[in-house]
C-alpha cells in the first residue's frame, strides 16, 4: 500500500503534491514500482497535527480519487470522517482506512452501503493529543481487545467479515518501546482471523533508535516491513515503495525455497 498524503503538514511527504498532476504522477510512479493499493489522505495524522474540516479534507482528496480510477489498482481513502469516506467511495475509492476504527457513528453505514472494504486501526485519543499518554497496563491486550470489539461492531452493522482489515496503529499513541512490543506481538492480532495491516514506514520510533530524520529511515522501514510479514502482517503501508517491494519479493522467494527444502 503506497502512501500519498495530499496535505501541507504530514510528517514525511507533506506539501510535496501541490496540484492534481503532481499527485497523479506520484501515483503512477508507485504503480510502476509495484504498489498494489494507493492510500490517499487529506488530513495529517502525525502526532500533534491540527484538525482540518471535513470539507477541506474532501477538497484535497476527491479530485485525485476521481482521476485515479484509471490507474488500474484499488484506491484507499485515509479518513476518519464518514462524510469524506462517502464522497470518496462515490468518486471511486474501494477501501476506507479509518485510523479511529469507526469512531464516527455513521462510518459503518457508509462503508456497508458503499460496498467498500474497511481498515480499523487502534489509536488512543486523536492525532493532536495521542502522544500525551503512551502508558498502558497491558498494551497488547488493549490493542487486540479494542480491535476485536470494533471488528465485531462492524460485522454487526452489516459489513462482511472478509472486507475488514485490522491495523495495530504502530506509532499512534505508543512509546518507542511500545511500538517494538507491538511489532513482536502481531501474532496475537492475527489470531482474531482478519488480515493485518502494518504502517511502520518512516515513523518517529524508528528515528529514535538511531537518531535519524524521516528521510533517513528507509532501511529501518524496510526491516520493519519484513519483520511484520514474518509475524503475520499481509498489508504493508509504505513510503519507499520500490525498495520495499523488492525486499518483499526476495523475502517471499526465500521463504518459498525454505518451505521446499
């Protein structure tokens, strides 16, 4: 899943795509590098990010979603607003990536009625405040229990189980140590029976390990992606598409050879 942020303030690529042509060029390049999905967002969810209105968020993403239908791969809308999700689905998005796991009361109905897939992510609080409280009595149990409950609620609302994906929210309201613990414990989330998405790419906890800026975190991001695969993740949300794609292809080739030996 290639990341495309149409925002001025996202932590890694904010402000890079100031017009529709630039965004489409970036998306085409992702497809050439091996993207299977493009995830587009119009609201930054970095720690401390300011809230934007649903109307502003929609203005940023809807022209791209409509135009990107010709790219030949699924488009995911990264939003926690049902209004934006509904308009994006109408424009051609087939996945809703909701960092709030359906906190908007209308989100499940929108996804069900639109026939879209849904990613449910764990996040304590909201992006502006989420890093203010990163202490948990039992991080893994809280993440697994929360996402299990939200998935059950989505199914009860009429969303098919095979259209639900879970995301543990690496980097969202967790300490650096907590993120490492979460990565190690991915099998606990996989056991719930839903595909698991991991978005560790360029996150600040990777930078803290070695004192690196976002643009210097590619090697760590690729390593985290491969480790996530080993622990059961099946969707990787990444910035460095080409490098990650090649690493994943080599990983699967080796795993295939290993299983035959």
